[in-house]
């Protein structure tokens, strides 16, 4: 009797539906996910306006984070290197966003018009340039292959 019970128990276990095991998530290798885009803004403060420039951008970045498709933003300050001239821009801001860039920038323009995103006052920003980029490949994570 026991051997038959064991066979029936084994057969009934085989008949149970197997729980779907989710595939392990692929680790992100590059700096941003493949479905993200980056807005890179290069900027210089006006003469003697560093404090006002930084205060403005600290607020400006927080305003951008209220947009539903903006993921993160960070400001960087240029580092001087010995024996090399400084680049033309002192600051770089990286904005990561998702979705269609044209829709995103239409929304930004609307938020500026509605006063949800403020623009810098006169003289605070002397020079500004921005461009959008999307990942072109997965990227790499070190150490580099031999």
C-alpha cells in the first residue's frame, strides 16, 4: 500500500501547476537605462553671480523633478587641470528623463508659461547650451576586459 501511496503522491505533485519563476533582472551596466534620455546643459554664471547662479539652479532642478517623466538631475562643477586651458563652461547639469523628447519639452515650455518652472533673472546666467542624448548601447562596467 505504501509504494502505491508514494506513486500517487509523486504523480499528484507533477500535476500541480508550476509557479512561473521570473527571469532575473538584467543588471544595468551603463550610466542610465536604455529607455532614458539625457539633457546635458552647459552653463556659466554671470560675472560675480556664482552664488545667485547656484541658488537658482538648486531651485530649478527641484522644479524639474516635479515633471512626471524626469527621473533625476545633478549639477557638476568643472575641475581645472594643470597644463590645460579650462573648457568654456564652468557648470554641467545632467537631467535624466523618460519618454518622447518632443512631448517632454512641450511640457517644459507649458510649465514655464504657467510659472511652475522659473527662469533665471537677468545676468545670473551668462552662457547656456543644452542638447539631448539617448544611450547608444548598453555601456560597460569595470574592470575593463583584458
